[in-house]
């Protein structure tokens, strides 16, 4: 059993490892339908990049993907996070709630993958809703089958990463299958659940025109998707891979050129997506 700790302010670029050595393996985690405690990397109190307005962002631990370009490999394992109570997280959030409401923002839970700890994140989303906050989840959608109607009822916006459309590319980039993400996207569209789609543009990995085209054509008819956000690859997470002794395969990968970003934007726009 992990020791209960305190939520620490910080940001996504902090390296946090080995804080809860007794944590279960994230792949074995079974929701206890209570979610009173969970594992957290850090939080930021004022981000403009993770949903509308100014947002508190909670980065939770645990992810089953292994993206070659991941900026936060220290969120993959529960054992690297701090074990905290959901009540403690909600109390911390309460201090920021008036400012977040005034700035048209809210709470975003990111990771890692929030649905690894579904009942813990559900409890925090519900607490945020009780404070009148807008709520958003950032997710790969790989565990979208875990998002039952009750879970979606406390989430106002889904920031859905579609990391590639070509199944082989998706597998090469994430080590997982594409199908669950597309299934989740289709379900959100059928429910009319507001979503923004995010696509990380990694030169030499995800930039193939047919791959981009596939996402664009898939998303364009979805009326629930307000935006496609193209996120250019950067090297800000490289130091974490090195510090953790991981094999970083994007060492030589450059950020996309302005011309490449422009081409990708134009592909999304031409298919009928709102892109930025
Ligand atoms: S889904 Fe996100 S946290 Fe998980 S490996 Fe990919 S980039 Fe990293």
C-alpha cells in the first residue's frame, strides 16, 4: 500500500520518478469504483494550452501507450507518481475555482492517461463540476471503452489525441492499436459530446500526407469536434528519457518546419476541419 502524500505544485516539465515504489502496475489496475485515492504527477494552476480559457491542469500517472515522442515518460508508471486523496485534490482546486470561473476556464485532467485511474479522475471531475467549473479530459482514447455514460456526464470537453490514422504508423508510434481511439471518437460524435482533436506532427513519423488526410477525412464530418489542434513535435521532454535511462528514438528528429506545419493545416482545412 502506497503512503498518502501531498499534492505538489509544479509543471509538466518537472521530472518526477520513484515516489510510490509500492504502487500497482498500471496495466493491472482495476478500478475499485471508489477512486478515493490515486497517483498524480503534478498540477499547474494556470495553463492556456489545455482547453478553453485559463485552466488548472492535473497530470495523473499511468499510461499504456509508449509514444516515441512522449514528453512525459515519468507519467507512464503509477509508481513514479505521488499517492494522494481525491478529496485533497478537490480542496486544492477549490482555492483556484473563483479565478478559473472568472477567466472562462476550468479543470483539465491530463497525464499520462486519465482513464487508467478512471474512478479517481471521475471523482475529481465530479468535485470540479460541483464548484461550477468547466471540465476537460486529455486522452488518447485507447481506454475509451472505460468511459461509461456516468464518466462522460462529468466531462464537458474531450481533448482527443489521434496520433495517426494509418494503423501501422499508429502502432509504430505508440506500440498500441488504433481501433479503440477511433471507436471512442465515433461514440463521442454519436453522443454529440464536445471534442477537440489533437494531432502531434512528428517529422518522419506522422507527417505522411495520406496519414494526415485519413485523420482529416475521419474528423471533418463530426459536428461535435470544434477544433483540430496541430501540435508540432519538440524536444522539451528529451532530458526525461535520458534521466530515466530510456531509449529515446527521436534524438535526431527536428521540429516541423513552418512549411510542413502549413501543409498539414491546409490538409485539415481542405477537408472541412477548423484547424489551429
Ligand atoms: S499517450 Fe501521452 S503520456 Fe502516454 S505515451 Fe503517449 S504522449 Fe506519453
